[in-house]
């Protein structure tokens, strides 16, 4: 549905949620895991009613280059 500018700065924070029954661990855990793997999880939204796009980037290492 879209994300307000205020929430874009907080969305990956531990415990942050906009849901009544949410716990706020999902996006936080996803962002931490992506970072631990050498990548990132980001979000872009032009605001409520404008949709949102999450991007997960992870490094690729060809099988023949693995240790």
C-alpha cells in the first residue's frame, strides 16, 4: 500500500511495527541477515497509496570459486 516517509527511517528497527498484532522482528532480522551475508535489504516508497519496493541484494560467488 505504501510507506510514510517517517516510517521509512524506522522500518528496519528492532521491534518496529505498524500492525496491531505484529512484533517487529521480521524486517529487522532480514536486514541483519542480509548484512551478515555481505548484502543489503532496502526499501523505497513514494508514500501511502503509492506502493513500496523492497530490494534484497546478496553477493554471488560462482561455485568454482568457493573455498
